[in-house]
């Protein structure tokens, strides 16, 4: 098997399965020697902010001298981004070796009609790699929800982080914040501390409080009254929280809230004996790089890339546009049918003077560019349909659009980023 064939095998699996029946996953892990039981975790759920939290936690722990694994999804350019140790991607050889090891068991389960999803397979590969490399802590991002997610088979939690909860995946997780919060809070373990996003909606927070009480989990809520944030430059800000002063590498108030959650998570680990200094926290947060989160690609023309794909994510994006006085934007946008696209178009409209609509490829829930165009014309006068993101970017550059925003999907942002990096020398 080649590395390319190993990736093809991974991608041949169905994308996700969220039933709560972990028996097949546990069988697969048992065949690998239960690597997940040899590791310790910061487990991260929530609607938005999981990836940023994982990246910051992992970077802080790296500065503190701990060998730290990070398992996130999706990836931007290279599949191996999903599995990292101290910021280094899993090697192609290690990934290939583990796929060859796991493939016979996956095929055996297929023959028994016990299907391992792509996400579950990647998670099992990550556990195997982290165990082999004897990492000290794994920053583990939930795939969907929490309670029924395949990552929730882990036992040795150091801390549960529950990021902002909003409406997403309602078909699976429920159509109220309480229902969704029940799923997200499913990662809370007995006698394990929990940290929540500081601006959590009360309806969701009440659910988390109840679960923490039932699980004897100490709930840590960052104190917003002790946060001070000021803009220090274009798409940059300075945050002061308690005794820490941090120049954020991410922009937007929501990222300050994410950073507060990370700080409190590190405090939970300190109480368990982990040697993490204030300097480690400051350096770790300041130097974290996480593409597609309101990322500045170019200043002339201004090109901003964001993976925000639901109401909560788009609201955070528009808040940043407002804070930085960015209006009359040419926006390249795609959306899935279950992300309230018409509401998103309305939210974008005060900042967008020209909109290019495209369809997300290879997704059954993706709306066509024509359908998005029809929705958007209620709020934005100048709407143009394009075949794909590359054509839309080419059109915007050819029209000499001075401010370009690309948003609506993490997968769209990944595809756009790859293409923009190739173009960057001529921009």
C-alpha cells in the first residue's frame, strides 16, 4: 500500500456516524491494544471554537515542556494536520503503517455490516499514533455533539472544555439549546473538572450546571468582568485577563473568550500537578496559528478568509468587520441548506456590496449557486453566480475588487486558501 492508497482507504469510509453505539469502535480499538486507555486528555466540545481551543491548549502545553498530541478536524491543506504532536504532523510513514495495521479489522467489520466511519477511523489512528509516541496530553476535539461522539469512549480526562453552544446539526442534536447542550455536556466525566465558554447562553449553561452537579464535576466559568480587550491594530487586539496580558494572534471578542477558556483549562491542569507557568500561557496563546479563522491572507487587495458556517460563526465574523470598519466588501460565499443561509445573507448584507455565490462540492446538503443567489438578492443588490471558488476568486481579482471576503464553510475556506497561496505571489 502507498501513502496515497492509505488516504484513499480513509476517505472511502462514510463521513460520520453519531448513534451512541460505540461497540464497533471499541472492537476496533481493542484490536489495536486499546491505545486510548494509555493517554490523558483535554476533551473539547461545543458548536464553535473547538479547534481554536485545541490549538491554543496544545501550544501552551508544548511551551510548558509537555509532549502534546492534537486531534482536530477538518484539515486545511494537508490531511496530516488532523494528527499532530507539538505542532508537527504525523509522518506519512507512520500514517501508512497504522492504516496497514488497522485495515484488516475494518474490512472484517465491513463484512459483518459493522461500519467504521471516516471520523472514527481517523480517531483510532490518532489514538494509536499518540500512544506509540508516548505523548503526555492529548487535546481532543469532538467530531459532532459529544455524548454520542466516538471520541467519548476515552476514560482518562484531565479536563472537559465546552465551547460556545449555538444552533447547528439540529437534525441530529435537537432544535433547542437545551437539547444541543445535553449532547455537548455528554463529555463531562465523573470527578473531572469542566470549563465552559464565558459567554454561554443561560439555557445551555443551566444544562451544563446540572450535568456537572450529577457528575461531581467542578464547573469553572471564566470571569468576564476581569477581561479587558482593546484594538491594537488591524485585525489585532490586546487582552488582559486576571494577571495576564496577551497580544492575541486571533482577532475578535469571541477569540478572547476562547482564550479565557484555555487559561482556565490550564489552571485546572495546574491543580492536578502540571507545571504550567504564566509565561507558558502567554507565549502559547500569542503564538498559536490556526488558519481559516478570520485569517488575513493579503492586505492589498484585502483578502480575509473565514470558515464560519453557521449563524454564530457568521455573527462573530461580522462583529470583527464592524470593529475594524470593513464595509463595501466583495464576498465569495457558499452554504449548506441546514445552516440558515437566508439569515446568513441578511447578516452579511450591511458589509457586502457584491456577492459571488458558489456551491460547495461533494456535499449533498450544499445549495446551488443559483439558489443562494435567489436568497441573497433579497438583501444584496449585486449578486453574481460562479461555478466554483477558483472562478469566483479569479473574477474578484480581475474586477480589481479591493476587499474580498471568503466565508460559509470550513471546506470552502480550505480550498480557497490552497488556491490563494498559489496566487499570492502575483496579488
